[in-house]
């Protein structure tokens, strides 16, 4: 007697996977039927395939992309399979951390809808820097910035001494059109030769007048400091169409915490 065969409908009821989903999984080679009738095209499955289908459904419930799920199902050995699963779990933990931080920030925003910050006015002199530039979409910036700053420090090596904390310039179009130039930089004590990578370059940041506020807290709340600073600027100065500037006072950025000096370009109308 051959193996027990199940219709696709019965298999769908047993696994909570719809017929449409099972057909799609067959088409992409993720979960192939035990038998396909060559004349009718009817798919049939065996009870032994139910545990695999249940595993697939649970991973999909956890948001695992089909490409990663296929890597789990087709893994040649246990170590390879576990590595894919561990990578996905780490991504889930990171998303969970971000969700918790957003919930905390939202509760704080509801409880304290307005926040004032100390603001000072500062005039900067022309500043020699070693820099990396890129035109980015707004959502690309967080993933680009830390590696760019790391690249700059590696390019400096021991030959050029940083003259202050690293920072970044953000073109106005980044906020207005969700795409614009971002310049990551490290101030230096003198002219710096471009690194061999070809990405880094020596620049002189122009003299600019700024309204400055310091954010020292959750990165999720950085927008509140921007809002408070922007409100202060609207009441005490004139905004200049120039890049916003940030200084990262604790060096390279941390995903959950930000100690950042926010510099808003202005023209003062009163002392």
C-alpha cells in the first residue's frame, strides 16, 4: 500500500495554509506536493509534510522573508539552518527594541507634549575637515552615517589628529523632498590629504552662525529637540537656507542613545 495522499484542500485545513498560499509555495519551490496528477494538475500531499508546513507558517507569522525561509527549508545541515534562524531572531529582537523605544517615546510625548531646551547662539569659523559625501533618501541616512564616520577615522589613522567631535551636514532638500546631500565629517587640525579609497576628501566648512541645542537621551526623541530648537529660532532669529549641522559628542553613534549637538543655521535679528 502506498502512502496516504491528501487533497490540497484537506492539507490546507490541516495546516492553516490557504490553497492559494500552498500553490504559491509550490511555484517557488518552498513546499512541493508529494504528487501532482499530470493530467489534471491536482496537487496531493502526505501527512508527513504537515510538520514542515506548520514550521513554515510559524516562521511566516514571525515575518521571515520567503528567501530566508527557503534557506531554512533547504539548509544542507543543522548548523546552516540554525545560523539563518539565529540571524532572523536577532533582527526580530532589534525590531522589538525599536518598537519598545517608540512606545516609550510616544507615551512621553503624550504626557509632555511640549519640551523646551537651552539654546545658545554660536558663530563658527571656517573649519578644515575630512569628509565623505553622498546623496541619500531620508530613510537611508541612519544606515549610512555610522559606517561613513568609521571610514573617516580609519582614513585619518595616526597622521591627522581630530580637532573636535565628528559630525554631519544635512542639506535642506533632505527634509523638504526626502532626498538630499549628507556630509559626514571629522574636524582636523590642518589640511588633510584625501584617503586612497577615493571617497574621503578634504573640505573647508564655511563660517556659519547657528542656534545650538544639545540632545542627550534616547535617539527616538531627537526630533523633539529639533522641534524645540526650531520653535526658538522662529521666535528669535531668521532661518538661513543652509545645511543643518550635528556634532556627535560621544563619538560614533549608538542606535539607542544620542548625545548630539544640533546646530540650526540662522541670521540673528537681535542680540
